[in-house]
């Protein structure tokens, strides 16, 4: 397969195809076009070592894609949880395979978008959700989106739903 003579669209079709062979994904991961490299990160069959390499990509969007891939190794997710880029941290929070300890650290992030992404992760435990609520409630101006998302979370204990309804019912 001659990737050098393929159009951008043909390359992207390969990146999205779950049956694309590993050697082709490896070659596409070195493409000059950052969008092709980004789309390689979206393929769930991208090998972990390749995701490690793409985690060092100079393009922030490519690194954001690595943060979202469920196959990304835990140590990369830990590193990305401390990244300066808000979107990378939020993508780590949204990743279904992010460890709960990382989610807990991200729940204390200074950026509301990252905290919202943590509240959306279905893997976070009920006690962590309660702690997030307590923290958000302690703020001078709690974020309405975070409170609403906590309220709708399947793991939130019923007693906390009542508390949120009582205190912030107009936001729901």
C-alpha cells in the first residue's frame, strides 16, 4: 500500500477503520499532516507503544487524542493529568479507563471544564461525587453545570440528590 500517493481523505479512512493493520497505523502516525496523526489516536486498535510516541507529538491536538483513547497507558494519563492544556486534562477526565485516583486529583482542578469532565465520568465513585459536591458548594459561586451534572450522575447517592434539589433546585 503506497501511503505517500494517497489523499488526506484516503488516509483518514484508514485511520478510522478498525481492521487497518498495525504497520499501516504506525506509518500513518508519522504522517506530516497532524490530522492524520490525530485520527490514528482515535483508532482503538492503535498499539500502546504507538500511543506513547504520539503522546510526545508537538501538536497539542494529537496529544489531546491520545488522552481520550481508552488504550492509553496509565502513566501517560497520569502525566497528562498535570498538563498545562485544559483540554488534555479534561480528556483524561473523560477517558473511561482513567484510574479513580487520577479522577480525584482532577476533581480538584482549578478549571471548571476539567471538573465538569470528572463529574461526567461514569466510573467515579459515589463518595468522590459527594466530596466534589461539598467542594463546589463551599465556593462563593458554585458552577451550575457541575452541580447539574453531579445531580444527574448515576452514582450519586439518593440523599445527595435531595440536598441538591433543596439547595439548587432552580438550576436543575
